[in-house]
C-alpha cells in the first residue's frame, strides 16, 4: 500500500526510436528505447536506454535468449510503443502485463495519443 505522503510510482512507457523524433524501431531490432513517465501531465521523457538488439545485424552472440535482454530492459514499463513487434515479443511482454502498441508516428504524436486514450490508467486499476 502506498503511503499518502509519497507520490505514486511513475507509469513508464518505452518508445523504440532510432532518431528520437519518430517511432522507427521494430522491438527485436531496437538499439534504444526512450522511457517516458505517463504519471505526469503532460508525459515527460525520463531517460534513454541502450538496447542490445535481439534480431538483425546488430545482435551480438549471447549465452542466454537474445529477446530476454530487450524484455528485461523494459520490464519496469507499463507499455511499449514500437514500429513493429512479432508474436514472440508480444507474448513475452503480455506475460509481464506490458501493453504493446505499433505505430510509425512521431514520438510526440504517439505520446499524446496514448496519454489521451486513458488506457494506461484504466489498466493500472484493473
């Protein structure tokens, strides 16, 4: 139970963007995720996290399942916004209660539309 004196924890959303302007990255190929706080009005950028892509030429050989790195990087988020995401990524995120949205909009547009939708706040109380 949250203390009445402490602010609620942030509602974080990861956005896969290679250029910081447009949602450009496929979840499995993403080299970075912007992490936004949707608890604030308007939402604000918290940080950018570098990712080791699970797929494609940027992928490095690893001793564990490559998709685990991407999923763990966004595990504290309520949602991800990506240009594309495959069934494997969706299944892993859904198992953690993370929503996935596909778009190729500008980051600002995607942030505004998700904030206006109320989806993050509805799913937080259900």
